[in-house]
């Protein structure tokens, strides 16, 4: 099946810093989503982005489908950005998401 | 519009007991699925359904049953709980399941002793 790798596995930032999270996948995809899992365990949809670039406030994401990677940018990080960020993809011919292992982000005041 | 709801939020079972985790959505989505999340890991697919009356296995289906009698509901049954099934369970739905954005419920935290 399709493989999803996220990097870095852990990231510690000072409030106000910027960061880039990466997601590599091993095959063509129909769907790619970025999620934020907050400290209470809730999964929050950030982006549905099988290709192209999207922005939502301080967050933006870019997927280069031909090169099989996606990037999530967080600018001017805040303590509320802490949690785990997951990339999940839907491979062609499958109707389910395969998740990466996540990037655990800690933003310190 | 409540989105995807799951009950209960927390559950403790003894080994060998059975129970049903409930999942409902009010968005008229055709596609629903169940995932489990073990500590420090991403989510893994247990079962999914592309419409009422149609279900299929995911990556880790053993020990779980599902049925889909209505569009709105997709219950997950643990037949004989084992400690290895201690996990957080998430239900998700999307309009068609193919290249659609998926929406997740709040999760059920299950402990099997």
C-alpha cells in the first residue's frame, strides 16, 4: 500500500517563530488532507489539498503531486498551535485515508 | 448540523466483553469509516462503507464487525474485547469517499482490562 512519511517527528518552537512540516508519499494520490490533533485528541481539518496551494490565516499548504510531497507552513506560531499535525492521503483505487505518523509540535511562550 | 457524532466518549471493558461504538452523521454522506489510533501513532483504517448495505474491510479489521443499515449510522461492534483493542476510535464520513474531504468525529477512548 501507499507509504506516508512525515518530518520532522518532533518540533519545538518559540512563540512567533515560523515552521515547515513535510509529508512525502510513495504513489499517486486522489486526496491529501492535513489535520491538527489538539491536546484533547480532537482532529481538526486544516486543508484538503490534493494539489496546488491554499492559505488559511497563518497556515498555508502546498502539494506538488508530481513530486509526491506536501508542505504545511505555520507562520507566527502561537501556543495554541501545539499538538500533532497529521498528513493523510488517499491512494488511487482506494477509498480510505492512509495517515503518516505525525509531527508533534510544541510552541513555548 | 451536528456533523459526525460518536458515543460513548469513554468506555472501560473487561476482557471478553462485547460492546458497540456508535457513530452517526447528519450530512447525508454516503461514505463512512472507522479508524483506531494507538499511542504515538497515526490512524489506521478498521472498516468502511460506501453506502447503506455495503461494507468492506480496512487495514486492521480482526475482532470488529460493522453494518450499515441506514445512511446516517455506522456502528462498530467489538465481539470479544481484548487488551490489544485498547485505543481511541474515530469515525469519519465524506460525501462519496473518493477524493473527498473527510470529516472526523470526536473519538471514543476505549480501555480493555
